[in-house]
C-alpha cells in the first residue's frame, strides 16, 4: 500500500502541477495577446508620427524657401529704391547747384556791369 500511496501522491502532484502550469499558460497567453495588441497599436502610432514628422519637415522646408525668396525680393527692392533715391538726390543737388551758380553768375554780371559803368564814368571825367 505504501507504493500505491506514493504513486497516487505522484499522480495527484503531477495533476496539480499540470493544472498550475495550464493556468499559468492561460495567464501568459492573455498577457502575450495584450502585449501583441499594444505592439500593433504602437507600430500604427509610430507610422502616424513618422508621416506627421515628414509633413512637418516638408512644410518647414517650404517656409524656409518662401522666406529666402521674400528676402531676395526685399533685397532687390531695397537696392532699386536706394538707387532711385540716390539718383533723385543727385538730380536735386545738381538742380540746386545750377540755380545757385546761376544766381552767383547773375550777381557777378551785375557787379561787373557796375564796375564797368563806374570805370567808364571815371574815364569820361
């Protein structure tokens, strides 16, 4: 009977171990399914984030290109306006200088006429 009791104890122990392992296997399979689902979700989220990142990079590159073009246009416009302002200033300066020179020449002619008249008067006396 001793041997039979040991065999029965071994069979019952083996059955208990089998039940425990079966239960643990179910828990592990459920955890694996949860982790697999999370893995799929994370992969999908990663794909969405990569697409968003690429779109943001393209948008940023487009903005930089537009800013570079705007800067070039502003630079060209500033150069043109500076050149125009310089030409206008030069024309105004030349006009003012010409008017001043004409007034000076007119005054000089008047002075010369007065001197010539005074000289002629002195010679006539």
